[in-house]
C-alpha cells in the first residue's frame, strides 16, 4: 500500500509477525509434540521387536515344516502318515497359539507404555 504523502511502500504487517505466530504455536504445542515423539518411539520399538519375533517364528516353522516333509516321505503305511500329520498339526497349532498370546501381551505392554504420553488416552 502506498502512502499518499511519501509515495513509498508501507508494510501493513511487520515481516516478523508470521514468524512470531509460528513460534508461539510451536511453543504452545510443545507438550503435544513431546508426547507424540515419545509415543512414536514406543511404537517403533514395539514394531522392531515384533518384526524380529515374526522372523524368528517364520524361520522356526519353515525348518519344522521341512523336517515334517522329510518324515512324511519316509512313512511306510497310511496309519504312520496320519500319525505324523496329526503330530505336526498339533505342534504347529500350539506354537502359533503361544506366539499369538505373546503378541497379545506385547500389544498390551505397548499400549501401557504409550498411555502415559496421553496418546492412547485420547488427547490430541
């Protein structure tokens, strides 16, 4: 906007005013940002642990399945085949059940670790 008397531009807003607004928002939101960062750390740590756990289970089950196939190939009669299959299924089911229970416990622990941050409690 031009001033009629001097014909020089006059700033309507101070150039630093937007920066002050941004800075005050950052300061005002710092507790929320800190809680978010803390929750992300907890969640990332949990994700890494779960990935390692899933990888270990996958490796173990792959080896167990390969061994089961070796056993099945060496069967002499159908009764032996059924017995080996039944044992393999029971063992695999028990391992997957134990793994699922472990995942459930880890998820509960993750939620408890995140709760103090206010993220789980519904604060935004």
